[in-house]
């Protein structure tokens, strides 16, 4: 499974590759939005989610990916 997450943009939507996300900050012009920095968007992409909501989406995706990886390699 490819680790992707869907996010809302101020106008439209985007799909991001989870593992390429390097960080995220609250948007300075609108605290209800988040600037996300990825390999594909090193200057940042503004999404229409507050930082805490984006964190939940991102972390959930990372944990799901980790669980799937552990099942594949049978680390238990």
C-alpha cells in the first residue's frame, strides 16, 4: 500500500505522499490553515486544515503504514 493522504486546499484538494512530509506549521495569515513541507513542495503547500487536525491525519497514516510494514516482515 502506498502511504497517501488526502487534504483539502483553500481551493481544491491534494494528495500527499506521507513519507515525504518533512514538517508542518500553522499558516501565519490564517491559523485555521497549515503549511505543509514535502519533497515535492519544499516551499510549502497551504492546506485547509488546522495544524492539530493535519497532525491527526498524518500520524494516523504513519501508524497504519507502520502496522502494515510490521505485518509484512513479521517482526512480532
